[in-house]
C-alpha cells in the first residue's frame, strides 16, 4: 500500500504578483519582477502594493500566445482588460473586444497598432490636460504603425486590415487632440467603406467583421458631421424607397438593441444628409418649399416618431425586466439620442408645420433627454460610463469614442432658450465630464466655449428678456466649420483683440 504524504500547510500569500497567484504558486516577491516568473519565461505584472501611478492591470485570458516584447504583451493585456471596454462604452463591444482581438492573432500590423493605441491611452489616463502631450515614444509608435500598414498593404492588399487600422489611427489622433488628422483618417476609412458598399454589398452585409465595421464607421460619420456643421456624412444609409415613403426606414418589428441602434443611425444619417442637401430651404414657410423637400421631411419626421414609440414601448415592456444593466443603459442612451435627433429635424420643419408650441416641445424633449443623460452619468456601482466602484467626479478621467454624450449636452446648451435647461446641461458636463473626451469632443473645451460666449450672470438669469439662444449670441463662432477647436481658437483671437483695444484706450 502506497502511503500518501500529507500536503504541507503554508500561509496564504496575498501580496504576491498576479501571475503567481494565477498559477497558485508561492511568489518570492523579488523586484522589479519575481524570479519564479522570470525563470519560467512568464511576464510579472507587479504587486498590489506597487505604485498606483499606472492604471491597474487586471487579469484577462488572452486566447492566443502573444509575440513581441514583454512591454508589448503587457500593453495588449491592458487593452483586453480596460481599453476595449472603454472605447465601446454604452454600445456593442463585439468589434473591440472580440473581432479586432482575433485579427491581432494573425495580423501583426493590427496587433502593433493596438499596442501603440494602448500605450497612448494609458498615458492619456494619467494626465489632466485636455489632450495628451505627444512624446518621442508616442511619435515613434504612431509612425511605426503607419509605415507597417503601408508595407502590409503593398504586399497583401486587404480592405479589412485597412479599415481596422483607419479606425485605430482615428482613435490615436482623438487621444492626442489632433482633430483634423483624426477626421482625415476617419474619412479615408469611410471612403473605402463606401466603395465596398457599392462594389461588394454582400461582403459588407454578410461578413461579421465588415458588418461591425460598417456600424461603427456609420456612427462616427454622424459624430463628425455634428462636430463640423458644414460636413455632409460620407456614407448614404437610406434607400431611395425609404426616402419616398414606399419602404419604412424603421421596421415594424425590431430584434434587440442593436437593431434599434441601427435604425437610429439610419435616421440620423438621413436627417443630416437631407438638411445639408437642402440647406437653402431652412426655416422657409411651406409655400416656398418644393413639394419633394416637404414630402421627404414629413416622411423623415414620421419615421423618427415611429422609432421613439418603439423605444418607449421597449422601455416599458416586460422584456425590459430581463435586460442586463449594460443593456438598460444602452437603451437609456438610445432614447436620449433619438430625442435629440428628432429635435434637430423639428427645428427645420417647424415653419412648415406652423406650430406655435415649438419652444414648449423643444423644452419638453430637452428635459427628458437631460433626465436620461443624468441617469447614465450618476450611476455608481453599475455605471457604464465611469468607475465601477465609485461615483463619477470632475477629476474622473474618461475616454471613449462611442457615446456622443458630450455632443448632446453641448447641442442642448446651444439650442435652448431656457436658462434652467442650459444650467442643467452645463452642470452635467462640469460635474461628471470635465476631464473627459468622447472621440472628437472634449468636454473641457465645450465648457470653456459656453462660458466665454455667455457671461455667468446671463447663465444664472431668470429674467424673461434674456431668453435668447447661445447659438444666436455666438453666431460665427459655434457654427464655424472645424468644430470645438476652431471655435476655441476664434474665441481666443477675439479675446486677444479686445485686450489690445483696451490697452490702446488706456494709453
């Protein structure tokens, strides 16, 4: 009979490195990395009591052996743990968390670009300025990613690789705060996607990666056109039969959140393209509108109303009770976006409808949208926009490219003539988003522009005579092509000129 030697009991170590804990072995806690990890050829991520100046790297089971240096592997690990979820916050995470990660396994150009993106993201989260100061290290990583993509496409042309890298490069520039370069990369991807839609529609609709890329590029196309008022969306998502009313843009039956989000994207794209195409008819009475323009606007309005009804029905249905916390938050965001999108349209057809209640309707919609956005931003333990363990504060650093919440709050500030609503929207940006960025949109810059155009006394005023809109006061600044950055530059130039004039007068 074989005797079984009893296992020696040892005290549980709680201060060892994560890798040793995962393998259930005693860590020797040597610095900078434990010898057990080094001798076994594993990466040692450090110890719980190490400096907290770097964002925490959590455990994630990467489904393939990662080539490259130890630093590259750690960065890719951090991408899996935090970056992918951050970029796709309050939206479908499939592209960033699954599909792009799968492509990293056999496409080194995508893997290296993701490593560079994660390096930028991690450093961005440590600074408190509106944009990241580009270091030599960052320039080297970005330049290397660009050159690797050019070399790869020369050897092996691939639309999928080009689109994924275009999206990653767009995100590079958003992190840096280089808006014009970000828009250039985005437009290159959109032009390629438009060509694929025309020449290979079955590929775009049938292949999962292309389908997900179409979704995110369509949304970013809308974000860019809202950011730059003179920009028309590059993609055309609405069919001729939908424009004429023969076919609905919003189907009678929807299949889940992604389907609802897709319907909203089509309506937003259609709205922006229509308004840019017929911009000369803005605010004209019905008698002066061509019948084709009037009919299209009425079809568009009917589809917006239909989507709102479906979203409301979904939010109050029994099925809603089975939604996860993340799904509920996506639905809340969807409702806010639908309200704002329809408000943009109503502003341009209200003269046609000759409604005397335009301001009341606008105020009602803004009130509901602000309530929804406030709900999202104030969530604590289950928050999808901020920390999962603490409530959002002005110092909470957030970066994403998915929600467009900053854009919605900025739009409300510009369009409302109700000081109460303006104060609420501005307060939400200041309280929860002050150091945050959502793609092209930097909250701190938006707040600065609002306060520079409208003095604090006017913002706080309740006098009936001060019911003008911010966009009217800041005309020529807030509506300039180039978005927040260009408006900010114009404000700085204007303030500088005023100071020079005051100096001359004093002399």
